[in-house]
């Protein structure tokens, strides 16, 4: 437990059943969902059961949402309810059910615990509907990010998705990409794996593709205030990817002239990554990654409640410089999430931190 | 400084890039719109002969999808890693803070009172009255 301001960037709410969404649907979609027996569908997004060993963290055993926030001294948790309705093909039903998820989160969770901040969960495959959903909810300051899945039809930098980023930037919402797929796109760029083991391991590789896509397609140039958050991406791959981005750029700038300085400088302050899962085995390796990247400014504390990503009681791995911990716990999140950054109560606590030895 | 003759002016075609040794130094000599440029023919990045590269320009952009070709053929692109160097200054364009080639300032002068380099002296002795490309080297 710590008195340090702590912002959890990746906190999962238990998935609501389809029947729980019925009050948030209009008459037509309620009739459709009931008549088609959809409440019996699990619509789970994860590729493993909820009670699989790696899905449950013993550190959270017996803790409900408020209890977990108490347990780790979380001041603010950016929460998400990853729901399988994002994978529906019917764009109208998908949009209706995504709206229902978002409304349920606001009423059942954001209203209940003031430490929670919400995600506007959208499907990238229908940018028009996604923008409409952002516009519908942006007036509620408790929503601090737009949430998309990592694996979709095209890499995230594609122009097709730009209306989403324009709306997010305009409303001061970060764009968060969470590990996960729609299960109709191979999780690997080289095709379909055979085993769940493969699917789980290669999730982080999608984020390397996404980072290069955001950069190369010019999203950071086009949307100069946009902030991007990777959730459950791991960050052990950052050094080599950043280096390859910089090295290759030197000889190929003419193709992508909107990259007007070394790419690692362009992504600094624009891309943030959640702490868990830490994909290094120990403190020495953590320190080596930090040394190679040259900064911890892009890391956001996360518990990944209720999933099992760390042993023991502390999500913060050993290996970071002590001086970097306050920023990893909270300061970086205030830069990643514009709406948190302009929250006077949080800013006051950061000021307090800065004058505390 | 010693003045060396590199080549006859009219021996160069427009936008030709050629390696010429003078005073024991390999030079990368280029002619663009009648103006001559010479660089030490060794990329300061990886050591490639720059004379194997292509003339290029700079590309400016107002954002994704916007391209503006500027300073056409005033840059030389290294054949190995694609780094670009300003012919006039030797300034690297890929990483302006890190790398600069040594640029010389060739000029076109009337021949006759020059210390000729190997090319002119050995193969074109009668061109003393013609226009030569020359360079001063220490």
C-alpha cells in the first residue's frame, strides 16, 4: 500500500451478460436480442475461460472491484469492459450493443465508485458509428479514452480509422488499444496459428505492427494532440522496434516525408504502454530495457485486475529507478490522458508529489 | 593548397556523377545545370563510394499524403543506406546533427595556369585552352 498517487491504466470490469444489456437497448434491439435467444450467448472476447489459471490473479482473490482498488491503493482506475459484441458483423446490432455496454459501465460502475474512469468502447470497423458513439458520450468527463481492439481488419494507422482519431483528439480522449482480436483476423501477420499457446504469446507482436502503422501512416503528424495507449502490449519489444523505426527512416524519408524527425522522437509523449504484463524475467532485464529505451516516460502503472500477470502483491516490478516510480504510478498517465491531466484534484496531488523528497 | 584539374567541362553530361581522383583523394564529382560539385567519395556513415549514388532532392510535406519535391538534383543519395547529402555543403539530410561530408568548392576556370590532375595531364594535354573543372586540395 502506498500513499503515492496511483493511476491504474488497465483495470477490467466483469463482463456483463447479454441479458444485463437489455435495459440499455431500444425496443427494436431488445426484441431482436430476446427473440433470437442471444442472452444465452456468452459473447466472450478472451480466448480462454474466465476461470483459467492465468485469468485469475491470486493477489485479487476474494476482492471485488472496490476491494481491488483499495488493495493496491489505486486512486484512479481507467476501466474497461472488453465485450465480445465488438466482434458482431451486423453493424447496427454491434453499434447498439456497444452503446449498451458503455451505458451499463457508466451506470453500474462509474456511478458507483468515483475512482473509476471509463472507456468508450467502439468497433474500428465502422468509423461512422464509432464517431457517433464518441460524440454521444464525450460530454461525460468520466470517459477518458476510446477503446479499440488490437487486431482488426487493417492496421490502426490506416486512413479509414482517422475519423475516430479526429473525434478522440477533439474531445481530449486518449485512444487505447487493448490486446485482443475479433477472431476473424489471424493474430499473426503470417497466418493462423494452431494452438492457444501461440495465440497468447504473439499478442504483443500485434502492437509492434500497430506502433509502426500509427507512425508510418502519419497519424501523429495529422493529429498532433492525439495520445495513444497500448494495453497489455508488454514493452520488452520497444527497444528493437524503436531502433528499427529510427534506423530505417534515415534512408527512406522521401517515401514518408511527414516523418520530419527520428521516429522515436515523434512517438515520445504520444504513445504510452501499460506496465502489466511485464515481459522481462527480472530486475536486471527491466533495467536493461529502460536503459535501451532511454526513458520510462511512456509506462503506465497497471494491475490488469483481475488477470494474473504478476506474482505477489505489487504490480510494480523491481528494476526501475526509484526516481521514476511516481511518474510510472501517475505522472505519465496525466500526460497520456488529457482529461486526467486537466483534473484539478489530480494535478494538485502531483504538485504535492513533486515537492516531496 | 594545390589546384588540380579534374575534367573538362564539356566532358561532363548534365547531371552526371563521377568518381575522380585528385591529389591522391577520391572525389565524387557531379554536374547539375552547369554547376559542379565535389565531395570526398566516401560516405561518412558507412564508407560507401558516394559516386555510386543517385542525384535526388528533398521531399517536404504538410502532412500525410502531401508531397513536395524541392531542391531537385541538389542532393546525392548514398548507394548503401540511402542517406542524402547536400552537394553544395556536404550536409547530411538524414541526420543533420550527426553527419557531414567534406565538401569542396570546385569552380570552372580558364585553363593554362593550373597544376593539372592526372586525368588532364595524362590524357588530354591539348585542353590547356579549354574549360576545366578544377579543385583545390591541401
